[in-house]
């Protein structure tokens, strides 16, 4: 993959123009990351926090040129890791186990970093996903008490299938067709923990910044603080 400097000009955090040796969290251009300091300002000694941050931004920023590249998710991740500064073993020609775990979603801390970074762009979609998950859980309970012979059981199953497809669609949009089930699981855990800070105030702030409004009421079934 060949990119030009201008291909990265739209990044929310302009890491492409920052020296690789510089501490990103101390750079004023990256101050937005400190909105979630407890998530981004952590130690990852075997990987290096700066490389991980670059990887996340290159791969998941909505304005990243990687979004327009028509290649498989695996190759896209490998190229993003390379651009972020990760190197393959000269003998095996493979990335380390730690890097591979990051790519396939087996590092919970990094999964949470990815999700929080995506939150900068997709707050309305997160709100809808949260509501869908809540509705899905309630519908499952209806299925548990329904008589399998009743006609409405088919309607309940149809509703569940519809919600599953919609949730999968939102996941693909948010994570740029990442395809990582572990990342999806972390997302649902964070929603259950109410760790995504989907407050009315935050949604209003995001919309004020030019984001799309939410197309359903995100406050019907879940309480936000």
C-alpha cells in the first residue's frame, strides 16, 4: 500500500506528521486523547503505547485512507501495524504474538482504546446500538416465556433476527468491517457496564460538532447519568 502525506490530513489526531519517538500523550495535537485518559494513558511495555495509538488511529479513524482501501481486514491491519512502527521478526516474517493478539482483538485494554477512539466519530450509532441491545435482551425474555405453539413466537424470533442484523451492521460500520468477534464482545461489555458515557449532554455536544442526530430515542429503555 502506498500513501501520500496528504492522504492523512483528515485524521482527528494528526499522528502521521509527528515524530515516531515523541510521546503522543504529551503532544498538544493529541490532547483530545486525554478526554479518556484512564483508557489511553496506560502502560503497554511489550507493544509500546505510542505504536498502539498510531495503529488505532491509522486503522479506525473515520478519515483514514485505510477505509478506502479495497483489501481484506487482515492485510489492512498488517499494513496499519507496519505504518505504526511495528516490525516483523526477520526470521519468521511474522509479527510478535502480542501484536497479533492486538490485531485479532485478544487484548481487552486495546479493545477498549479502539472503542473509545471510535466514540469520537460514532456517538449516534453507539446510542442506537445501546438501545438495540437493551431491546434485544428484553425480547429474549419474552421468547423464554412464550409458548412455542403460539403464533406470536414466530414474530418474536423475527424481531430478534432483525435486531441481530441491525446490530451487526452497526458494528461493521463503526469498526470499518474489522470482523473481530472479541472486539464486538468488548463493545457489548462496555455497553452493559455503561462505560461509553452516552449521556444526553455528550450526544448533544457531538451533534453540535456536526455529527448526525440519533434516528431513534436513545433514552427510552436505558438510564444515563
